[in-house]
């Protein structure tokens, strides 16, 4: 693995390297949108038979999953990797932590009431995982791909 010389987007924002409404921010936004569009075009492997499939096959780690109590490891631990699932419906049920749709926010109800195409997703895209060039503020790398996989395009 190589180290990338640059600055994380969250640091650049905190240090005001990128100003709100600036040309740099517009350029960065367009560059990131292009990368995300390219990722969403990646086809799953030919042997792909289920959804919610990690890039290495099998279960997917969640970066934003709920936390829960575990008597063996302490009061709060991250949710374990899950999937693959045979259908979007079973995946959504797991994402809702077995809650029924009528107990969810309207935005969740809308997303979980339809079938979506599968797309390749980073699944932990956050300012800490976007590395910029110090001088140009262009994206050098997107890091931390352990949560990536093929997911419904919610």
C-alpha cells in the first residue's frame, strides 16, 4: 500500500483552504460528481448472484450502521458485517434493523418501497476519505474502500 501526499477534504475545509462559493469548490464538486458517475457504471462480477455484495465477495462492513450492546465486547460496538442478501427487500429489512416500514421516516418508506438498480457504491464517502492536492485542491485519491460493494441505488 502506498501513502498519498495530500490533505483530507475535511482538513482543507477546516483550514479554509477551500472557500464557500469559490471556483475551487465548484471544480472539486464537478470532479467528485464525475468520479461517482464512473463508479456507478462499474458492472458486478459475472458470478454475481445476490445484492449487497462486497468488492471481495461476501458480507459488507457498514460505516454508518447503528450501534448496539454486546455483553462480551462492551456496552457499544459497531454492527457486524452483513449480507449478501438474495433480494433488496431482505437487505432493506436488515438496514431498518427489522423495524417495519410504518415505523420509519417517510424518506425511508419511499426508498424501501421500490426496487432499485444495483450500482457500485463506495459506502463510506466522507470528507475524511477524499484526499486533495495541497496546491491545486484537485482530488488525488478516494481512500478506505472496505465498505464498498454493489448496492441498490437508493
